[in-house]
């Protein structure tokens, strides 16, 4: 946000890119989200986070069974936080 409280151009561009990648939202799903309590939304967020971690750990372990626990943890951390692509986009194979 800028000093005036308005979103900066970078924030607006990021939001637009996110909307573009999401595509058209289902109005019925939007209505369901709006009816959810904040607590329920947070509960779903934690469930999704837990699922994402399990998927990252499982796939990294399958792709690279030789990794030490420390290296596996590092790779999962980098995947979850977006600092490394877990696969070569041109071949869909692990890096």
C-alpha cells in the first residue's frame, strides 16, 4: 500500500495476475465462501497447508530417495515457499 492507503501498481499487477490465473470463479462456490465464518475459513486454510506439505514431502521423497532428511527438509521448504521450481517445466521432470 502507498502512503495514501491505495494499493501500489505492483500490488495491483500481482492481484490481476492472480485473478487471471484463477480464471472464472463459480458463483455458487463464492456464495459458500461468503457464508463461512472466519474460523471455518482458517480451518480450511490449515487443512490445505497440511495437505500441501504432505504432497511436497511425498513427491520429493519419491523423486529423490537418496536425500538426507536435512536436504529433503530444505527442498520441501524451498518448494513450499516458492524459491525453487520442483521440476523442469519443459519436461515435467524433477530438477
